[in-house]
C-alpha cells in the first residue's frame, strides 16, 4: 500500500518533484536539486532555510509537505547562488565535459576532384578515429545531401551516436538516475551547457515484489523467471521518470542521448537483467564490478536509438554503484584527513578513506531504521512520530496533520538516546524496572514506564491521543532491534578503522549520505553509539551523494575514470569473514555510558 | 527467367554445389572449393583435370554439367593433395589464426577468501582486457554454476562473443561469402582447425530486381523504399546458403560465430542497408570505404546471436570489397615485378601493382561479355556457342546437348579474333565487303559473309542447324559492342600503366580473376587487344580470387589488416576524369594489326 505522491513546485526555478505527503520540505527541495542552507544541520535553529508557501514564511527543515504546493525559495536561502550549475559536496563546481559531445560540421560536397566516401568526408572533420555504426551510417547519405552537407554530429566517446542535420536542433540531453531500492530520482541535463532542466522521482516499481533487496533476491532464487518481472518493473519506473522529465522540459525522448545510472549491486544487476542470486548466499558474489555501458534501447529504456546507458562500477558484495557514485561526489580520497562515508539504510554502506587506500564494507543493519521490525514502527509517512524530546515529560513531533500512529527511524533513535540520558535505559539496553529509576527522573516520565508481563515498555503517546486508540510505546524488544542495527554499523566502522590502523579521533570528518542519514539527529546517533564519539561539527550531512555522483558522471567523462580509480584503490572488506567482527558487534551493541552525554 | 540449378556432388570429399545446367565441370568444381590442375589453362590439351562421371573418364575443363551428377575426383587431378587446407593463389598455405578464437577455461569456485565477481573471475583466465557485452554476461552466472565453472569462451577480437559450457561442444564455425551481382557462393569453415566443411551457391535473389548493379541502383534512386526489398532479397539468399551449409555439415546455425562477406560496392552497400544512390551519378561516391563489422543478427542473418559480419573495405567508386579480397588472395603487392589483376564482368575492375604503390580503376565494359547487347547473344547456358574456330570453314562448340541458339561472351571474342586473323574483319573493326577479302580466305568462309542492307554479317551457324531455324551470325554491330567493351578495359589498363610510368612489357604477370576471366582464350583476348601483347604464359587464370580472399580473411585476422594496408596503398583512379581516357579509349577500340598474330 503506497500513498499517492503530491507535486511540489519550487520558484523561481520552476523545478518540481513528486513526494509522499509528510516528506520534509528540505528533503523535497533536495530531491528537486535545490540545496538549501542548513548550517544548523536541520535543527530549526539557524533559520537559513527559510522559504515561502503562499506568502507564509516557514523553515524548510521543519515544514512537511501535506499536499501539492508551490514554494518560493529566496536566493538568500540557497546553498549557493546559481545552483543550477552542479556543485560537488565540497562546493567545487562540477566540470562540464560530457562523454556525449556535439560536433558541428560543414562539409564540401563531393566533386570529381574529391570523390571521397561519405564516411571519410565526415570523419575528416569530426575525427578520423571515430567509429560510425552501420545504423547511423544508414542515415548519412540522405542526411548530408538533404541539408547541404551541414549538421551536427552527436558523438559518445569515439562513437558517432547520431546525426542531427536539421536547421533547428532539438537539443542534446542526458539523464542521471539514482536507482534506489525504494525511491528513484532522475535529473535531466542539457549536455551542451551542463544546465539542469528537470527533476522527477518515483517509487521503484519493484516494491510490489518485496521491500528490500534480500526479499527481491530471494524471489528470484525461488523463481528465476521473476528476474524478468523485476527488471521490467524497474525499467518501467525509469521510463515513467523519463516521460515526466521530458514533459517538464518539453523535449522529445529522442533528444536524450545518454543515461547514467547508480544503484546498489542488486538494483544494478536486476536493471541490466543480470541474475543477482549469488548475492543471496555466501560469499555474496556479484556478476560484474567494472562499469558497464549498454545501449538504452536494448534495455527497453525510452531514449534516442543510439543512446547508451552507463552503469557505475561496483566494489564487491553489497557495496555497489551507488556507494561508488557517492565516493565520487564526496571526492573521498582528496581529503586532508581520514574520512568516513556512511549511507544508512537497510544495508549500511561504510567507506573509510585513509589517504591513497580506501576500505568499503556493507553491513546488514536490518530495516529497523525504516521503522520495520519495530513493534509500533512505521515509515516516515503522515502519522509517524519523527522526533522525540524528553524534558519533564515527553514531547513528540508527528509527520503531517495527523494523530500519531507509530514510530519512524529517527524517533526511535531520539527516544533511545533520550531514555539513555535520563537513565531509563541502561548501557546494556535494558529498560530498567521502576525501582531502578534514577532519582532525577520526573514523575511524569516515571508514569510512562509500563511493565507488561515479561517486557518493559515506555509510553510515548497515551492511548487517548493515538490514532489507533492504543498507546504508542517503545518496547524492550524495539531497543534490542536498534542495538542490532546500530551495532552492525558501528562494528563495521570499527573494523574498517582497525584495518587502516586508525582510531575514531583520527577522523577529520564523518559524512552522512542518503535520505535517512540526512534526518537523524547527529548528537543522538552518537549518543546511542551508532556514530563514534566525535564533535558534532565533524559530522556532516551530504545529501544524496549517489545522485550527485551520477550527475557528475553524466556531465564529465573524467568522473567515470575517477570512479574506476576509486574502485581500484578500494578494498572490499567482507565483515562476515572478519574474525573480529563478532566481537566488535557484541561490543557495539552495548550503549555508551553517561560520559557520552558530556561530549 | 532463370533455369533451375542442378546439384553436383564431388567424391571422395562429398562436397556439393548447385550450378546452372551448361556450367563447365571445372567451374563447378572450383565453386565447390575443389581446385583441379589445369596447366594448359583449360584448353583440353594437358589431360590433368581428368575426373570420372559414372565410371566414364572426362576432362573437367571440357565437360559441362547437364543434370544432377556425382563426380569422382582422383587425387592426381587435384591442384594440391589435401586441398582442404586453404592455399593462396601462389600455393602458399593460408595462415589459420581466426579473429574468432576459442579459449577453454576452468575456474575456481568463489570462496570466502576469493569472492571476486563472475566477470573478474573469468577475465583473469581469458584476458583482463576482453569486453563482456551485457547479453553474454547474462548467461555467465548460470552457465558457470551449472557446469562446475568450466567451459569455453568464444572470443571475437577483444569481445566475448559467447560462452559454451556444455560438456560436448557443438563446434565453432564461420562462413565466407562471395556476394556476386549474379551468383553468391558460401563456404563453411571449422574455425578450430581451419578445415573447409561445405560449399553452397545460389543465384543472388536481387536478380528479380535487375540484372546488373546499375539497374538495381536505378531502381533505388527511383523508389528509395526498394533499398529494403533489395536488402531483404540478398539477405534471404545469404540465409538460404547458410541453411544449405548447415545441412551439409550437420551443424546448427548457432554454431556459426562469424561471417566474412566480399562483394562489389553496390552489393556491399545494399547488403548493409546503405543507400547506393550516389554510385548512380557522378562523381560515384561510396557511403563507406573502411571495413565494417556489424552484428549478423541486426542484418537478419541466421547465425549465433553474438556473431559479427565482417564486410571488406572498399577502394572507391565501383572498386569494392570483392576487388580488395582478390588483391589479398593474389598477394598483389608481394610480386617481384609489376602485376595487373583484372576481373572482367559488366564492370571490369583493374588493379595495377607497381611495388609499394597500387592503382585501381573500374570501367564500364557493359554487358557484351555476358552476351547482352549482342544481337544473337546469350549467357553461357545450354545452347550457347562458347567457342569458335576458323580453319577452312567454321567450327563451333555448343554448351550442353543442344542445338546452337546464340553466342556467349567467349565465343564472341573467339569469332572476332579469328576473323581478324583471316582478314574478314579489319583493324577498324569493319567486316569487310566480299570484294575486299584477302585471297587467302577459303571459299567456305567467303560464302559465310552475308551482307544485309547496310550491315555486314558473318554466318557462324546456318539456319538449318540452328535451334531457332534462323542463322546465327556475328553482326557488324556486335563487333562494335565488343570494341566498346574491350576498348574500355584496355584503355583502363593503359591509363593505370601510364600513371605508374610503366609499359605493358614491364608487367611480370597479368592475373585474370572471376568466372568470365577463367573461360576466355588468352590468345584471343590478346588478339582483340583486350589484353596487352604479352606472352600467353604471363597471363594466368587465378579463379575466384574474391572468394579466396574472403576465406582467407575468415581464417586469419591478419588478412583483414593486410586488406586495410592494401587499400591504404591503393590509389583509386576515376577513368571518367582522366584527360587521356577518351583518347586511350578511342585508340583501344581499334584492333591490333596482323603483327599481333605473330606474338
């Protein structure tokens, strides 16, 4: 069951995006490629992300989309003026040097003295080492003669992709696609000037076949024919996004001359029709790791007949193209100090850059951060409690104009962090019994401790205020799930640090990527031990790095080479093989003690 | 209207070929890839090409196929024992180093310690720089796991073409195709050992659309949609030949992993779907000249899904891939002295090799050599007079067990050469009046001179002996047609010699290629001035050089490189542009004087 998405249009750029009701406006803006200033990290304290909705001034980091709306973005709120030019996470402008190039030509007509073949005549002007496929060669004689031997050659690398001999060119565009397990985002670029023209997002059509990659792999292992169904589902989503992009920009699909796709290894393999079954059992083997270029038309993707699809290289196991794209966007090997890049989701991908050498691992955090396996958990949708604050009593923020119905991932972290601080949860993750509560705990909070048979629980919302008429609680079992999820990621971090001979305090920065990473409270993530004990200012949200990396690779062939270089330098660490992982995991499941409150 | 072809089977090889009734057995054998010894040049004098038909001993150079038959070929009659191994014209064994290679592999299964991707695992064994297309990559995971990580990689150049993981391989084959305007011949080779497995030939299905290239080009110029119909016709013929080859060798079409095609520029362009219209008007521009490699499946050719089609490079205008293939087979630049290669047909292609530099031209000889535009002319089919000898009276040879019905090209040359010798035709090509006849002319011959109104004619067969009840004559106008055809070729030869600063006597050899070239009498061709005045032993028949070149390019990638090198060294001479051509043409239309009889 998925809610219908609503359209949010941003002015003055006119860009629009479809999002689920309840999505934070800041996130919607990011998906539309509009990066707002958030020096406070989205806490609602700095006021820099102020935007206007129907003349009403709101903070984009606090406001949630409820219905279709138009949002005015003042230039002062932009991360950088002229943001239509792609910038890297570090603010560096992306180079515009696309793999797909446009070469105008004006040839001399053949004469007795110069009867060269049509291909040699063209190649002498556009480059003698360019390959002309037969399909394009078929257009050549008619095209040249009908248009006075003038036109534009669309060249992809050393291949003549298409000829455009019309007087009025219809433009040369490309699409960068972030192929997420849940959400897919496409961005249309004009390849002649590198300008972003439209953004569109959709739920990945594969969701009907399973929520996470493991269930989709399982489905294919059980019935190999499902591979085609899953591939068709994601290709259909790609085509829906392309259609939307073309409608927004008022261009024909034939004007799309290249696609760049980044996804996790399961998504990339299914999209290419490559059986991911071997990812479903030890030792988690990928079909490929080098970047793949394949004709879009052969995948059933709607684009120019000569358009290629570039799919990012992969590192190993579940560390796929989205991680590589994120590494490219973060310029991960170019930082002065060691850097950790973390993308938290059902799978947590962790990359540690220690100068010339990089280490990457994926860890099965499980779906706790997405609200699954939590007794009263839910996705970040209307009705979800997304924030929990404990003072004398409990305060909660709910997504949308709705009564609270359950807990989403960020609220789970908030709740546990706050209960740890107040001593209601101890370092082992146990919700203490009433007689163990510290004296400092207020009476209101004490009242919320509701033991039930063998399981303690803490009431966040009383029954009379909850949507379902049933109290919303944090259950002991939920804390255990969070310990598993958080511990898996933290253990991964620790193993990678050990591999590199580093300690947490050596890290110059921790970069949080991905949708979830952008919405957790850094201090709380640190408090529960998910992140190492570093000052908050060294923990930075970098938005959808995978998507940014895909855009950069579309706009510059150099970025693809850089992706290869990064992959080559990165060692894939299979955590399940690491002798110390189980020990680290057990240790990381323990919460930090009260000293963590003083960091 | 085309006669049904009949099947000729050669023993002990078992190879068979379909030919028109009336085809010389020597030619049929050649089409089946069986080269017989013919030191006398097919005059029927040396007796070396002796074969057995139903126990009856005949000379293959004198016997014509009338109906389906089986022919026993004694080993002593073979050009070389073990002729299944391809030899070049000079007797040199062709290198077997095909572009398509088979690489067996046995991989280690993935383990915790070695979880490389399937592609990296394979590439480490077959070559890290080999490209694996997505279509083949899709087979990889299942194929490797179902067959204990063993199999054979079929590699074309640096591309993985297919995987063969079955225990019993079904073999790796290739087809070389000579795509003639009239006849197409395909030869199947086992690419693992270079052995020839089957030969099949068919009429080019395009014949229904016009007899020669000019009429087919004209058809496309008038109605561009005909290009598709003509392409479909030739592809259908290719598929019929492939089907026949596979049936003979009992293999599946999927076992054909590569095709090499050689044809004239019109044939090659139509086959690839490239509009040949610009060849139909000055300055006769080709669409391409470099060799083309294109997936067979994209042309509708039946072969392995990954098979490529290699099409020969072209030199310019009407000098196409068949000429280049012939140059490759003749090792044209490797002769000690200058060499002339001539392929006589509707278009005569002439190549002069003068050391490092080569010159090529095509000349529109017109269809006189094929019996067209000759008043009582016909193709070399049953009923055609194919040989004319003048002694005291006229003797003629007729193809097949039939009454004479008309003249074919070789007889036309014979008749004119003999009439020149006897003085019945003078140097200007005039059939003299009765009162001008030399005294040496016999009474019987004098009686055959039959003036009719304004046109002289010479009776070859009286009405009562002719099939149609009408005398078969050589008409004055026929002599004029021959003068035009012969003069065009000879003028071309002279222009090329001049370009190279050579004279006819500098030529070490004149090589005659193609079906017609193999059947003309060398002395007669020289007598009428078609060939320069060189000793007969310096004029050599080299059979179907284009077909041989195609086979060599299938069996060795080096030959393709050699073809490129030859093309690069060859200057295309457009005779229509040469200031001296008209003069040379006029001169060459004059027949040599009586001194030619003494050569």
